C-alpha cells in the first residue's frame, strides 16, 4: 500500500471519538438505550476494532481467544442503559 493512501490521523480521531462515546455511555447513569441504528453501528465498529487487533496480533504471532459475540454483548449492555 502506498504511503500516500494512508489516512491514519483521521481514522484515529474517529476511533477515539467512538471510544470516548462508549466510555461516556457506560459511566453516566442517565444514558438512554441505543436506537437500533446506533446499536448496529456500535457492533460494526466493535467488529472492525477486533479485526484490526487480530491482524496486528496475527502478524506478531500473538494468539488471541475467539472473537466475542459483539451483538450479544452490546444487546446486554444496551438493555442496562438508563436503568443504572
């Protein structure tokens, strides 16, 4: 891949926002449950983050456990939001 096609700076800002949003969502008692579209997007982002970690660990020879079921995890978390 040519170096000029990489855009890691912008990607980092987007992923950092996702991380901060998830942190805020989990730490504030008044967080409303995610609407279906946001829940699906959070699942997609979680799977993408896992895929990046898996690729890097694979390249370095680091074994990972199997990928968690992000849909189940997010559904469980989502069910508790607003009830804390």
